[in-house]
């Protein structure tokens, strides 16, 4: 007769071990997402501050341009135009746009 050696198997993937590694993985994913969202928030705050600064500078230059436009508009007159060699046209012509669609009502 042969000698049979009994073998003992140890189950390494017990439910408790699987639960532990699942929770560790979930915790690691949560920490990684938290770090990403904090970083994204800081970046967007810095970008917003930069955009607000740009908006302020554009608004100030727009105000200067509007003031310049108003002063130039107030300085226009017929006498000023004639001093700049502008003349009244002998014949006035206006540009007309052709209609692409004709209406049936009122024509």
C-alpha cells in the first residue's frame, strides 16, 4: 500500500481579507479624489482672480475709449468738417438691399 500524505489547503481569500482590501482601495481612491478636487479648486480660484483683474483693466480702458469717443463726437460740426476738406455731395444716393423673399401681403 502506498503512503498518502494528507494535504492542507489554506484559503487566503477569505471574505474578511477581501473586505479589508476593498476598504483600503476605497479609502485610497477617496483620498486621491479629494486631493484632485482641492487642487482643481485652487487652480480655478487663481484663474478667476486673474480673469477679474483682466476684466478690471479692460473696463478701465473701455471707459477711457468711451470718454475719448464722446469728446470727439462733441467736437464734430459742419464747420469742422469743411475745415478738414469735406464737401457736401452734389447728389445723394443710398444703398438699397435686394430682398431675397417677397411677401404676398401688402404688395
